[in-house]
C-alpha cells in the first residue's frame, strides 16, 4: 500500500489551486452554445467545439454568466447583433477558468464579442448562397410567374422572431382591410433540425390549407429569425 494517500477532496482541492494559479487571467475562447438556461438571474450554458465539417463534439464544458453581469452582457449582445443570445450560435467569449471539488470544471463568462457571431453568420450565409448557385436554385423563385392577384398567403416563420414582427406590421394592416388573408405556421430555423422542421411546417400548412380552401395559396412566405428582413 502506498505511504502517501490523499482523500478525494484533498486531491481535487490541489487541482483547484493549480487551475487558479495557471489560469488566473481571462482568455478569449471560440465555442458553440449547445444549450442556454436562465435561473434566478444567472445564465447557465453548455459550450462545445465540433470537429470541422462534422457534428462530432471534440470538447465541451459548462459556462456561467453570473447575475451581476448577465443583464448587461445579454443586452449588449442583443443591441450590437440584433439577436438574442441562444443555442446553436457560435460565439467568441472572454472566460475565466473555474474548478470546484464539488461541481467540477466550468468557465465564468465575462464578455461576448458580438462581431464574431455576426461574421460567422455572414460566412454561413455566403456558403448557402454559393451552394444554391452551384445547384442552380438561386434564381428559381425569380423565374416563377407572380400571381396577378395575391389574396391568400401562407407564412412559415420561427415563433416570436423579430423578422416575423416586422412582416406583420404591414401584413396585419392588409389583413384587417380585407385585402389579403395570412395564415401562419411556425418552424425552427436554427440547429440540426431546422431543415426538417421547416419542411414539416410547410407540409402541415399545405395540408391544412387544402382542407380549408379550394385553391392553393397565392404566395408562400418563409421568414428567418432576424429583424428588418
């Protein structure tokens, strides 16, 4: 039997001290938000890094934005980016390592660089445009004949999306005036299930439409999440 023995708490307290000494200063880290929950004013996140080009997670940890800075950081991010901090976003965050013998390793989030997230979304948008162009789909909608009179419109959008709110400012006026009738269906527009959710929502909307109306919708509108669309 070894002469020197440590209890688990003693060993982990040593690890805690090493983390404090070695990672005492905050650093900027790139990560994907896999989940985000708020409780008692605090924000609790699951952070991850995926292997490039795949969904395989190669690193993950917990992250916390404490109540003392949460409201300020979340408002700053939304004000600068035009979107709420949420799951599936890639972020550049200023973090400080933390280790607790009881709760394990996590990082405390001190700041968020909104310009990084906006740049990542722009990069992904350009990738989509490039793929649609290569597939010959980029101008497909423009080549379709526009109905002479648009009376009935099917709308697919994320619930509570800023873009949907902008759309409805004008659409509700037309609806109340009896010019157009708008039927709304919701879908998820972020994450791995986005494509399936949009297709399912569109299919459900068209089935419901067929049961209620004799003719198909004059127009189908698909709205993403951001405002000013």
